[in-house]
C-alpha cells in the first residue's frame, strides 16, 4: 500500500488525516518569542490569540530534513512512499523533504504541490485515493502532475494588517485600506501568490469572488473544493452557500486555517481551492 506523507500547512481536517492514514510532518511557528510545532503543540485558535498580541509578524520554518528522513525510513517498510509539500515558492519545505529523501535512501518520491492550505490538501487526498486504488508511486506522480495543472486557489484578504507587519505595506496605506473597506483578492500562479484584484466593500467583494470562481471553472460538478478561514466562519458559510446555489461542486471540505497560512492571510482571511 502506498504511504502518503505531507506537511502541516496542508490544513486538512484531522478526521481526514486519520481516516486516510496520512503522516504529517509539522512546520515550526515562532510567535511571541516562542517556537511551536504547527497543530502539535499549538492549535490554530491559540495561535490566532498570540499573533493578535504580537507586534511582529510570526515566523514559519520548514521541518528539518531529519524529520522527513525518519518518517520515510519508517514507512518504507510498509510500501512505496510519496511526500507532498507546500509550494517551493512559499517555503523551503520541499527542499527539506528532498534532503530527507536523500538521507533516508528509501527511494521516496517528493512532489511539489505548488499550492498551500487545502489547495495542497486536496492533492494529498487525491494521492491517497489513487494509492488506495492500487496505483504505484510513479502512476500517482503522473496523475498528480495533471491534477496540479488545473488547481485554482483564491486568497481573500479581509485586512492588510499582516502585510503591514511584514513590511510590504506602510502603516498609512494599511490604515487607508481599512478606512475605505478595501478587500484584496490574490491567486496562485505557478506556485507563487500574485495580486488579482482590489475590491471596495464586503458585499461587492463576495460577488466578485463568486464571479472569479465561475470564470476560472464554469462547471464545478466534478470538482472538490477546499475552504479555510481565519476566524471567519460567516464568510466561509457565505461562499459555501453561494457555490451550492450557483455552481454546485462535487464536495466541499472546510477547516480552520493553520498557523503557516494564517500568518500571511491575516484575521478574517480565507483561502478557496478547487
């Protein structure tokens, strides 16, 4: 049986991780002067509180190669191993996993999802489904490369506070955006994040998000959707309802955004992947 490994930035719900027997290697989050393993010794909710209290943007660090190597060696006894990581353009995790593969010498396949959050997580679930159907690691990689080509990810920023903390925007510009109720829509381009549009007003923003989803993918009946939010369950519900009414997908997976992705999305942020 194919053994699937990933990192904690995939934002998959715990029940799906358990039911699919996925091995998760945690990233390290440093906030308020202390370091934590994502979703191991700090929950998203506790992280949100600590980030709100911190004047500096939290820092994320990829898992060490040794952590991947240990998992690869252990799982190699049970079958072929494939590891899917967050985009190499967002984190050094892919490189760390490759080093871990070389250390383990176990022939593990390492795959760059070119995605984050559930855009990454949906690819992990796809690998699990293919593995459970009896596909080999090489067959799964071939399928994933095609699946990845069609993955769309929208990042909805409710606030620019974290961009200001990260030094990418001045405090004046951030305050002005807040006063004008400006929302920012980003999207995934070959594994990197790029600005798609700025929209003024929450209702107009939601309407534009739905228009963009349908522009990217007019027919959703054969698509699985992943939605994560940072303390914005109302926004997540609105998008879910709108999608079910306007372009019903095959399934919708939701979860709280993990610390890695929340560091960049900020309070109220959401990530929609399909």
